[in-house]
């Protein structure tokens, strides 16, 4: 579904990524882990065309999408959940979801998609008319994810979805990520909680100083380099 080839990217004159190669299939969870500053979030931003790509190519269903405008990427079926539980705090849950569907013109489809979202996130249905700022951290993260799902993406980019959440909320978010993938959506997951990310991922890439240092399946957790450098010896 997605193929990143020899990607070099960064911000202005600051180069962050060097020759990054990543591939994702439909329904696959792919984790990007590594230390702070390794360039994990930069991969997502390059994909979503919100930083600079110096060279390399990004293909989605064999179509070259390198440097396509963000709204066109969304129309093709790519959604992005940025870091930090970014919701419209003074809007209701329902209004937040409607904002996620602003590119859809079919009102019946919007209603259908929202009903599907509410079946997946019952707590959001309960609170559909409440303001987003009244939700707990975990509920706000669910809302951010749900909003990105309103356009029924084929690929979901997620940046640090567990950041700042309680252990219970974190467990629930990771469970939801697995549910979304089982429905056929591919997920590229950037996550500081490397152990959790690797445990649910079909494939993991380890970034170090902007380069892919390791890649593998769940057994990558046993790699000594992972344990010492990325998991603090755990």
C-alpha cells in the first residue's frame, strides 16, 4: 500500500532523515521507534507534506504522492493523528467529528461514518454533545483518532498516541489501534512506548539519528541493541 524509498527530509536547511526506506501493507500496523530526536515524527510529517523532502519518493498504491498537497493526500485515503491530543476544545464531540469529515460532500455518508465511529467508540456517543475540553485525556485521544477516521482512511498516521495517558487509557488506545487495523486500515505508528508498540506491530523499524538502524517483527524486542539503547536496558 505504502512505500517510502530513499527518503531524505527535514526542516528548511536542517536535514533530519537520511535514506529512509519503509513499506506497509493493508491492515498492517508498522511501528517506528527510537530515541528522542531520531526523526520518527519527521517521517510522518514528510508523508503528510508538512516538512521538506530533499530527495527520495513516496508511493501510495504505486502512485507517486511525494509533495502532494495535504488535502489531496486526505482525498486519496491518508489521515494523520498528530501528537498531543489535538482536538477543538470549545466544540462538542459531534462537531469535532464533523470537522474531520469536512472534505466529504455526501451528508448521508457523513451520518453513516459517524454511526460507525460511535459503534467503535461508545464513550464518544455518550458524550457527543459535550465540549471536548471536558473529556479525559484518554477520551480526547480517542476523539482525535475518531476524527481522523471520519473519512474512512486506508492509511492512518499516528504520532505518539499514548503520550501523557494513564496506563489504563494507554491500554485502551492500543486496543483500539488493533481494532482499526483488523478492519483493513494500515497504520504507521510513531510511539515512545517502544515495548507496547512492538507488541502490537506486524513490523517495526528502529530509527537512529535519522537512519533506519534495525527492522524486524515482534522478535526485534529481544535484540540487545533495542534493549540497551531504546528501552533503557529493560
